[in-house]
C-alpha cells in the first residue's frame, strides 16, 4: 500500500503573488495521468502498480499510475496492457506525450519523465469477434437465427420478362458477319 507520505499534497510555487501557492495531491496528478493515458488508442487497460491500488474514490482512474511530485516537477510511471495488433512503441510514445501534455497544461508542473511499463497484451477485441462469430454460427445451425434484412422485409416479385420464342430463333438465319475490306 502507498505510504501516507507518498500521498501528501505538494506545494508548487508558480509566478504568483508572494506568499501564494497552489498545492497538488499526488492523487490529483495521478488522475490527470490516468485519464490522459486512457485516451490513447491501443492501450487496452491499466495494471495495478505493483499489485497495489490507491484507495479512494478515483481508484479506477489512478490504477496503473504512480506519480512523484517535487516542488516544480513531476514524474510518472504508467503500467499498461496494450491491445493485440497495436504497435507497442507507438502506443507507449503516444501515452507519454498525452500524459506529459495534460499534466503540464493543467498543473503547470514540468514533467521530467513518463515511464511506460508494458505489463501485457490484451486479446479482448479478437476474443469478442471470435465469440460473436461462434454465436452466429450456433444460431444458424439451430435454426434460431435472427432474420436478415433480406428475410425481414418481404420483397414483391418483379414481373417476369417474356422469354423469347425459341422456335422463332431456331428458324432465323444468323446475320452474316461483315468482313473487313481487304487491301
């Protein structure tokens, strides 16, 4: 479990009036980082930091995020699972940039590092597609398939075109083929 000292608010002095300060709790910066990382395409989920979740209202948002805040800077560790098929390097770099940008814009803290720890690969999308395919196949085999668009709305048959009289076409002589003029 995170020690009490790790979650104490840190005072950050920005260009403000003398004697004024803004204080950020570690959890606030962790929430910002967790939301920013979750917005990155290719990141399937966050993993608990060392198997320990931060307790509190926002524990799902801060899961997989560890922050350290100094007087003017912050460092972040992200523990993530990536979606299968995603270029891991790109997802990790996008997460680093998104987290850095969000923290710096929202708090004014300088982010000195964002370390990404890839903990696993998620096959959830592939498993969902396979499961959906199995369900459709089972429904078709059992005859309980939901009607397709074609079956759902009855279609009126178009009037049949008259078929040519085959006897007339047998008796007709084929048209002579035109030959190209010879030089």
